[in-house]
C-alpha cells in the first residue's frame, strides 16, 4: 500500500475516527517504529504502529453488519460503568468491529458495525447525508402545526435542526405514534425536537438507514450487509 497519514491509517484500522486519532497522537500514546509521534507522519503496513503499545494493522478482510441494538445498550466498544455495549454482541467474531455513528442508550434499532474505517467516515461525513428513519411512540398529540414545526426545523438549545419528514401519524387518547426521517445525528436529537413542541417520547426505534431497513431482524441480532446494500448507500471500497 502507498504511504498515508497516520491519523487516516488509525481510522482505517478501526482505532478511532480521524479526529479522535489526532487526539490520540497529541496525547502521546501513538508510536511508529518504536518512537512516540505527536505530528503528522506518513506510514504504511511495513511500519510498526502501536496505540498504548498495542500493535495496529489495517484489516485485509472488511466486514459490514446490520445490528438491531436493544435499549439500554451503549453504542461504544467499552463502558467505564460496566454497562452492556454493542461490542458484547460480537464476541464470536474474531475481527474487531465497531459501531458507525451513535444510537442513544435508551433507544433501539438499526446501527451498522464494521472494521472498515473508510466506510464509517463516509457515512458520518455531513456531505453524504444518509437518511435515517425512526418510529416514535410518545405522550401527546401531533397536530398539523406541530408536524410543520418539526419538519421545518427546531431550536433544540445549541442547534437548529435541518428539515425533516414526519409521516404516518396516529393520535389516540393523548398518545401518538409516527415516523420521522432526518439526515443528521445529534445527541438525543429526536427526543429534544419533540420535547420542544411539548411531546414526551417514551420509545424510539431506528427502523432504517438509507434504503436498508431492520426488517424482521430481532433485537440483539445482526446480519451481514450485501454488496448491493452497500451500493445503495453510495459506498464503493477503493
């Protein structure tokens, strides 16, 4: 392989995003050929690259999974408080796979797991704007005015959300269900959006990412993504 920037190598190896990789380098926990580095260097597979003295190599075999995350599971590889994480469901896989993006602790649904840093970076890059759809169960009623507000953008404190689509609304005796599609992924964004308009979300499930849906995939289970599904996301491994 041709030499690439160290932070890109770490991202491609699934260690962290490029931004987080830069932070690791700045902390002085990354070494190349036995020397701690804290600046941009070019590396390839012939170099001895380590993070906290653990050898790092880019995978030869790339894996892509659709995972139905249950509620009360952390979208992380580890948790300092001992809570269950998404990595606990992939113990039987020899390769290290990690989550793409986030899904709230108390939410369930579709999340991708991979060992391909380019794939993760592609999906999380703002310019690619892959649509994510959620089913919402909440206390309150979604009126036409509330629907319009949610769709046009909501100030959730430190951020004004982009346009959304709210559909298949059902109101019944003070409770409601609906689907909402967004192209962002801010922390607890949907719950905050509904809270602003006076509606309390008590159950949230991500049902699709792009054209890829949960289907009948049970909570806590995963399946491999097909080459065709990767194409629908606009991703092509170079």
